[in-house]
């Protein structure tokens, strides 16, 4: 029992270290401290956790009833009769407060009060409550952060042991492959042939280019400067050491040919994108350490390459509403996306918890909607969410891109042949926009400007409908029956088109969301009631869904744009739930289809067969914000399962039933589970336009956490998007397919371990990619350990201290002790999470 307690305290210490959003200097001493102990999961055999909340008065004054403590959490509630002392109240969404109960007794200095709390099961650090602060009634405008300890006293040893052992067995399948035997270019090219010669990249190299490729030549020159220190000039005529960019008839858009011999590098393509991807493949040929420092000479191996992408739409979605990422981080993201030939950045710019883009003429969208902090009125900013706390300028809860920022991002992406698709989520998930326009309404009404006040209003102010979104919001859906809504949409479209025009960047589509509109919306809206009476063709509130997207589509068509959205745009409500809706199937709607959870495994194929253009966004394989594994320490969400490096790599786009081995709960599928499910037709296959990796930001409060969950998972997405269908995916014999897969997986891991991750140590200043935890197996008190990626090393200590880059290198067969810690280090000597040995 003593050892169990020591282990769990270590786990809680890791939580406080890694997830605090405020440093100690930001915490104002109130004299009040808070401890939240998670005592039991599956409390009384239920789907709930039982926690103990302890509030202590460490000040020198009595704490009477004039206070409230605010925090963010997922649906907490009092257990039994504890509300007589402390009562939990929901404000909205994940924003809650603790208030003195009816029989709260004042706390003298040194005294504490306890309460039992029920919540959903808390499986991970990231589930725990966040952002606690106190507000005294006497000073309502002076919120103070609380010193808080979150401790899990649940025994997590079993899952830690199981994860370590599972990882060990998986790692055992990986053998080191010599670097010279690995594919020279990543993602895998269509065809290549090595040559027994090298090209020397040095200060003498010049660039010769066709005129149409001058921008790409400028990009290449700058990339060469980064690794050699010398920027090659663009010349014409004969040069000894030269890189030639030339136009040549190559089949397919974005296709290219690359020839490297002793004196020349020749990149040929029909279009600018093809030349750009030829340049990226040339960079892939450089040694991984080329970006560490400038090099006088870099030998590039001779090769002949013919290459083309599998899918035209190779996408990554970043959501910046829940937690913001800076312009600088977005530019860094664009560089790594373009390195791996991903050509679409889906930019999710708003949600319930934030609006992140400046729109001329609608200042409240950013003045109000881009900031979160303590408020009960939301006149000046939004409620705290996801632990963002009481201050509007302290962390990732607040922030936005100015017009100039966004135009800079558009230009930067366009130079790297990435199309930016802006998303304005609606009609659901639109709370930040609704509250911003409410603020505008109140301001103008106070000025006596009623007509102007109502111009962009997004809700019926007399609506008494009762609903709750998945995230707990009761007021987050736009009202489609209001003409002002479409003036708002028109304004967004006009200003977005203007920004793209100013950036001189093409715009083909705008994404208008359509995700997760809850039941009960619009049912008690007087505006909707009148609208239905005057529009007999619209039978019910459910039909407002189609009316809304019909109107939005009409606005976009005038601008020669097509509509993109989430899968619900191709569905309708039925007594059986959501079913296929063909109403828009011939309207060139592009749908991001994420839901392949139980009961919806074949939804993407149904929509593609019906005529919709489908971007496969399967949650079980392509949601990169999901945790790598079930270990308590591992950050990320898990509602759609766990997504490690292998899940994206193993994805088979046109037959993903074959790669699905388990459901979102980690339970193996029974034989025949997919029998009878819809298969892609010939039309359906043509309508699969590509894959999209998706990245939601509920738990992404820092750039390092963003990069940790992004990489190296993103590389599997890049491979499946660019490379042709692998042999193992086409092989029908199960045993042969497994052998082919194991070989391909081992090669992929070697490419990552020996080439791509060492490159990312230095590329673009270096990325905080996830360094894996070691696999561990203990037998008869003898420990064996291994690591997923060849060329990474395991170091260990036996004195309880965290291993560093100078610690001893681990070799299997060492006696295990309770003080032993193991940690993996990459080629740049950066360490991953330390694992303390847990004896069975």
C-alpha cells in the first residue's frame, strides 16, 4: 500500500508540472488553497468518478460566505448531501462555480471544508478540472487564481504496466535497417532508381529556371542558403554545378520528375506545384543533420524519380478557437506541412469558446469574441473555458489574427502551394459569434440605433428554446429564420474574399461547419414560429437546417465559391437517427466525414456513393489530438479511441474496414463485423478527394503540446495521402497481407527514426515531436526495455532521479528496482517522458 501511494503521488506531481496554465508569479495570494483528490473511478459500479474537494483557509482572516470559486470541468455535481456545505453550480458549457451551501460554516484560519464530487470517469490527467480562481463579493472585479493541487489517488499501475508491456511487444517487431537500404525520399515516391554518383551542393551551385518557375526558384535558393550559408544566384546559360527547373509534359497535376547526377539536378513539371514538390523531394535527399549548421559541401545521392500524388486534397485542420496558436506557430506549421507535401490548411477560426479573425466592420468579433476571462455578463469578453482562468491576457484562451496577420499567412502558405480553407463554424458551435453580436446589439441600442443594432443579430432575443450541446452550452446556435443572419454571412464572405484578393491568393471554397446542432433548438423561437407560418414549404424546425445551407450556398455561388462543411450537411434526422440526405448531393458540397464510430462505420462511403465530394477525416485514425495511448500520464483526448503513430499509417482510404481492428473503446471487432456494410462504388471512389488530419485544441495550451501531439503522427497521414496504395492494402490473402504490412511498417519506422525525426530536430528551428516512452517487460525482477525508433537510446538511473543525457545507456537484463527510471533520448539528446519502474 505504501508503494501504491508513492506511485500515485508521483503521477499527480507530473500533472501539476505539465498542465499548469499559470506560473507561480501569476497567482495572487488569497489565503485560500484547494485540493482535488480523485479517489475512485467507476464509483458504485457507475460511469462516474468520485473526488474529494478540500478548501482550506491558510490566511489570517476568517472566510465567511461572501465568495465564489470558478473553474472549468466536464459536468461535475455534488455527491449526496454534500451541497449543504459546498454547492456546485453550472454557469454554461464547462464553466462552473463552487458557492457556500445553505449550512456553510465560516472557516477560521487553518480550518478546512470538504465535499464529495461526482463527474465523468477521469482516465487521464487531461480530464481533471482546471483554472480555479476565487472572487470575493466585496471585490467582484478582482478575481484571484488559487493555488491548487490535483491528485489522482486511483491506482494506475495496471494500465501503466499493460502499456509498457504492449509497447515492448510492438517494438520487438522492429529491426534496424541500414540507412542506405531505406527509401531516399519521403513520402514514398511513385518510382525511383538510384545512380552511382553524387551531386555536390556548395557555394558554386547556381540555379537555372524557366520564367514561370521563378518564384519556386527563389524558394529553392533560400532553402539552399539555410544549409550552405550561401544563396545561389539565378543564371541563364551553361553552368558546371547547376539546379535546373524546367517545364516538361509530365502526366498529372502536381507531378514531377527529378534527376540527380554528378553535375546537374533537373526538376521537371507541368506546373508550379510539381516543381515545388520536386524541390521538397530534393530536400528529402539531404542528410538529416544538414539543418543543424551551415555546410561547405553536401553530397546528394544520384537518383532518377518520377512522382505524383495519390489524392488532390491532402489536408490538415487546425482549430484555434478553444486554445489559440500564434501567427508564428502557424507559419512554422505551414513549413512542416509543405515539407511533407500536404497542400491544404483547413483553418477552424471560430467556435463556442473563441473567434480568431478580424473582420472589418464587426469589431466586436475580436474585441469580445477573441478574449476569455472572468465575467458573468460577457459584455467585454467570453467566459473562461478549458482552464483559461480569469485573466484575458495570460494564456492561449485569448488571441486573434489581424487582417494583416491573416493576409501574411495566406501569402506564406500560397508560396508553399498550400491552399488555406477558412472555416466559420455555424449554425452550431457559434457561441463566440452570437455573444459578440449581442454585445454589438447592446452598444447600438444604447446609442438609440435600433436598425443598425439588429443588422447582424444572430439570435432571436425572445427565444425560450431549451437545449444543450455536447459541450454543455445552452445558447450556441444561430437562428436560421432571421434575415440578419444572412447579412452576417454575406459580410463574412465579402471580407474573406477581400483578404484573399489583397493577398493575391486564389479562394475556391469557404467552410461553414454544420457540426453538432443539438435537439431542441429553435422550437420556442417566435421568429421561427412566424417564419414557418409564412413558409409552408418548410415543415418543421428540422427543415431550417436545409434552408440555412441553401441560403449560405447561394451566397457563395455568387462569388464563384463552393460550400465545404462537416458530414451533417449530407444527413437529415429520422426516427432511426441521422440518415443520408441526397438534397445537396449534386451541389458540389465537399464534406469532411469524421464519424466512423460504432453505427456509422460506412457513413463516408454512403455519402461518396450518393455524389458528395468526401474528405476522409476518420476519427479513429486521423484525429491527431487524441492521445497516443491509455496511460494516465499521456496527454490528449480519447473519446474516439487512441491514435498513435501507426493508426494513420495503417489507414486504407478506399477500404478502411480492412485496417479497423478495434472500436473506439479499444474492443476487438468480432469476425464479420463489417459484413453487409456499404462498399464504395466506382462513383464513390472518384468522390473520395483525399484525407484530412484533424487537430482540436481543447487540451492544447502551449506550442510544445501542439507539436507533441502533431508529430510524428502527421507523417503517417502524409504517406497515405501522397503515396500510392501499398501492396499490403491490395493483397486479399490475410496472412500475406500481414507479412507485407509488417515489412512496410518496419521500413516506415526506420525512415522516421533514422531520417525524418533527426531532420525535425533542427528543421525550422526544431520541433517538439513526441519521443516515445520505452517498452518495458519485467520477468523475475529482471527488466528488459526497448524503443520504437532505431537510433534512439534508453538511459536510466537507479537512484530515483530523472535520467538526463549523461545517464547510463540501458542494456537489457538489469535487475529491476523501485528507484529505477528509464527515459528515451533522440539524436539531439532531447529526452521523452521518464518512466519509473513498477514492480508487479
